[in-house]
């Protein structure tokens, strides 16, 4: 599978305008370039920029160091995606994934267990991925990363993505609702959306199934280290027999449709 994925690493990055141009024509070139993000599969050359992003978004006990980033990219280059500012080249969003097995991921109790490379991962043909890490300083860049990856996912036969979400509203909620089970908070909804802001974020991205709630999952103070294993479907993956036969470029042309189908 890994060899298959490597052969399909894109030769040219894809540029995604973040906003429609708004200024006078003379200024438009500069404006749209400033706002453009360039999305591509990651290489080790991106590590300095990725480290800056890690620094912005994670605390000392959470963030990945250069060796961890290099190991993720080396293990699964076709499952490591980044969005970069087209003008400055700085990393705006990154997503690292690995293949997993449904039964295995459900048994793992911590993020480290879920993220650890397992013997046979490369050849696993389960259709399931685990999202090791998502970091973003720009919601449009995060969207562009998913938009970039979904066509590859369909082509390669990935159908499910698991990830462990923090629940940053938990600590405050428990202080107001002591003696209430954590499960109640995790399952609470307001107007059809999860109460917790990060679960709500992932819900809107199509990660709607709560699989498990894990104590001591990952160091995250506002979440009291609780992690919620959630599962999302790759949009349109139910028709994978069709997508596997279509050229990748056709799927890439359909990219806006993926968000409608979440
Ligand atoms: C989660 C993350 C990737 C989202 O990045 P993004 O797409 O650029 O979007 P934002 O950070 O602007 O957040 C979007 C919304 O989700 C909410 N949200 C997401 N994560 C949140 C968190 N940890 N705490 C509070 N709110 C959060 C935001 O409040 C925001 O809500 P709004 O639209 O009502 O303002 C980014 O915040 C990040 O890198 N966080 C730190 C690392 C992390 O938690 N990664 C995911 C681990 S599974």
C-alpha cells in the first residue's frame, strides 16, 4: 500500500485561494497571493516551518519535535499534508495520519498508543486511518488540507478516519456541574451540535460518531486529559468502487462537493 501511495504523491502542489479577490485590479495580484495557501504532501524540508506551527499551537508537553515530525513523514509521506502561505512559505496547517485497524484503534487507551507505528501498518488494507495530529492557525488552510486530501483518500480506498479530540470545555463544565459523568458532557448538544467547542469543530468536519471516551489520553489541562475517540467517514467513500476507476484529476475537480457531502 505504501508503495502505491508513494507513486501517487503529487508532482505539483495545489494552490487554494482563501478568499475571492476584493481589491482594485492593480492590487489584486498581491492581495490574492497573500491570501493563497499552497497545499502539498510534506517532506523533511518542511520541518523547520512545521516546528514553528507546532510552537504556536501546542504546549511543551504536547508538541512534536523535529524527530517526531521526520518519523511521521518518513513513515507515511502520502498521509502527511501541509498548507503553506503562498507568499511567505510559512506553515498554516498540518495534518498527519497513519493507517490503522478498527479493532486496534478501539483498544488503544492513549494517544501515544494510537499514534505508534505498528508492525504491518504499511500493508493494512482496512480502509481506516488515524489522525495523529491536526494543527492550524487559519481555518481556511485547515479546510484546504482536507479538501486536498479527500480525492487521494477516495482513490486509495480510505473510508474511515478516527481521531482523538480534546474536550477543552470539560474542566469548566465540571466545575459548574460537579458529580456529573463526563459522558453526559461529551454527549451534550445544543441546537444539534456538540456542546464542547472542539467536538463541535470536528462534527462540522464530518466526525460525528463518538466511539470511546478515554481518561489520561493526552496532556490537555482544560480537557482534564480526557480524549474522545471520534470517527468520520471520508465523504462519498461509499462509492469507492467508482472512485478507484476514475482519474485523480476528476476527483480533484469535485473537491467542493466533498464539503456538501459531509
Ligand atoms: C483545532 C484546530 C486545528 C482548529 O484550527 P482552525 O481550523 O484553524 O480553526 P480555529 O482554531 O479558528 O477554530 C475553529 C472553531 O473551533 C473552535 N475550537 C477548535 N478547537 C478549540 C479548542 N481547543 N478550544 C476552544 N475552541 C476550539 C474555535 O473556538 C472556533 O470556533 P468559532 O468558529 O466559533 O470561532 C486549531 O485550533 C489547533 O491547531 N489547535 C491546537 C491543536 C489541536 O487541538 N489540534 C487538534 C487535536 S485533535
